[in-house]
C-alpha cells in the first residue's frame, strides 16, 4: 500500500512537470504549485507575494499584498540567489526554498546582517509569482486601490468627526468632500482664484490630540513646536489649487474671503492619508486647523 502511494505521488508530480529545480548557485527550489504564465520581463512589473522566516520560524516578512519588482533577467550578476530564483519563475508559480542568511543580506538586501541571525543560518522563503503588469497597468491598479481605500476611510472619518462635533455642540458647514469648517471672523476682501498665491497663518492639531505645527512663533515656543530653521516666522505662501498643500487646505481657502479666520476639520483623506508622517501625525489622522487668510497675492 505504501509503495502504491509513492507511485501515485510520482505520477502526480510527473503530470505537473518537475517538482523542483536547482539554480547554478546550488539552491534547490521546490514547487508548491506550478503556474502556466510567463517568466519576468524587464519592461514589466512583476508582482510577488513573499513570506520569509528565520531558521527558528520567526516571521521576518509576510506581505499580505503582492510586492512590485522590476526584474531584468539579463542583469542579475552579483545580485544573489534570490534574484536568480525569481528570474526562473513563471506567473502562477508558488515555490519554497532556503538561502544562507549572510549571502542574502550581503548580495540581495545590501544591508547588515542583524545580530540576532547567525551568518550561516538558513532563511526559509515561500514565494508566489502572482502576476506581471505593464507600468501603466500597475499604476492604474495602485490608483484604484487607493481610491477604494479612501472611499472606506472617509466613511470612518465622517463618523468620528460627526460624533466629535455632536459631543462638543459644534455646528459647522460641510462640503461634499467631507471638509467641515466654522468661520470665526468673516473677511471683507475678495476670494482667491485658482493659481493665485495666498498668505496664511495657521495652527494645527490632531482631533482629540496634540498640536503638531504652527507658524505663530510665540505659540510654537510655548508648545514645543519651535524650529529655528523656519526663522523668520510669519505667514506662509502657496499657490491655491496646485496641490502644494493638503487637499483640505486647497479646498478651504478657495471658500474664504481675504481676511477670513476659520477652524477646519479635515478628514484624513483630505490630509496626509494613510501614511505616518511623525509620532503625532499617524496614518489616517483627522486634522484640525485654526487658519487665517491674511492676504491674496498675484
């Protein structure tokens, strides 16, 4: 019965093609699943799902989303075994292999080996070659995912802001994008047009959190925000609508007359998005600003 099992396994592997291959460097790569796609092309973006662990089983990386890599099969000299293996995969392949830690970090990662990892220990890899995209296709995919993530995040942010405003009995104006604002002093000058420079004062903080920036020197000194590189402190200037500032600012200052003072409540999708900017400005931070449209320039 045991012998029959080996025969069936052998026939199954034969039906799928070879169950493993060996690189010129001597690494044995075992197929977990065979794909029927193409090998990497240098003009395309290869998408890999990658997991690797130490010899003791500690997970060093386990990417939920496929990682983009540009691979040139004709230019892998001195880049290490990992790149040599990736060039031999077809889309749809899933493989398992191990590499010597010292060589991996030296030749592929080009980084110092962590003290916690022995140079001669093995790093275990599991890699799935998910797809191959044109650069245009890749950036379209990234933009679509970002749009989908923003659509989900704005729902979350809106609920948080609405609850905050309700709990604190604050009434605001609200735009279609989710920006909320309260005009605390109405200006008497004109409204700026797209492309005009605006000079503004501001102080910013996180909703229910800490201050993170101000162009008011006295306030900055009092709240640990002072930065000597910003001397002399004063209004900052930027062209409206040119995306030199966060979207929430571009939208807000277009609504105000010169001389207006206001408080802004800005969803993370109109602020710094899903990126950590600092210890205070974490991913998906909702921002609050006290602002003043001091002057409109050319």
